[in-house]
């Protein structure tokens, strides 16, 4: 009887230690299958390096990027709100096709505006490049479009 109590006590202590170790691993972010976070590189820096931008080009690109982001933020906010409103329609019991089409068209219109603004931005950026840099830029744009087509879940794409 004394041995069984001793074995039971040791088992309880081992289980307690294992649970404490598991909690520590989960809280520290070093749990099973956890991938360490790698710092994201700034796309502007990557582009500058890959294209070999000079200081003037970097400065101009920075201004173009800031201008573009001022334009894009409200559009992205509106798109997010439009999608939220669209998907909130799932609560409704009965919906007409015309209502769904109207909400869908709103999302489409916003996406077209975003794409046109991005296209115009790319044209402006391309215009500051030398003829030697432009083909490299075209390749970068193509890579970005391929990556974007796969959705947010695959932004860690290795090859186009």
C-alpha cells in the first residue's frame, strides 16, 4: 500500500511538472509547430535594392508612395465596410437578387477604383526609372500580381 501511494505521488508530481512546462511553452510562444517570426522587409527597400535606385529615385518613390497611400487608405476602408455590409446580409431571411447585386456592385466599383489607382501609381513609379530599370520593374509588378492572386494566405510565396 505504501508503494502504491509513493508511485501515485510521483505520477502526480510528474504530470504537474509536464503541465507547467506546457504552459510555459505556450505562453512563451515556443509551442509545438510554432514558427519564429521573421521580420518583414520593407517592400520599398526591396524594390530599391532590386532595381538599383539612386538617392533621387528613392526620394521620389517615397513621395509617390506616401501620396498613393493617402489615396488608398479611404478606398481600402470603404471596401472593408462594403464587404462587411454584404456579408452581414447573411442574417436576413429573404433577400432579393437585386439587393445582393447592388451590394456586390458596390464592392466591384470600389475594387475597380483601387485597381485603377494602383495602376496609375505603378505608371508614375515606372516613369522615374531608367530604361535599364524598367524591365526589372515590370518583372517585380508581375511577381506582385501573381502573389496577390493567390490571396492573403499565401503571401509567403517563394517563386512566381
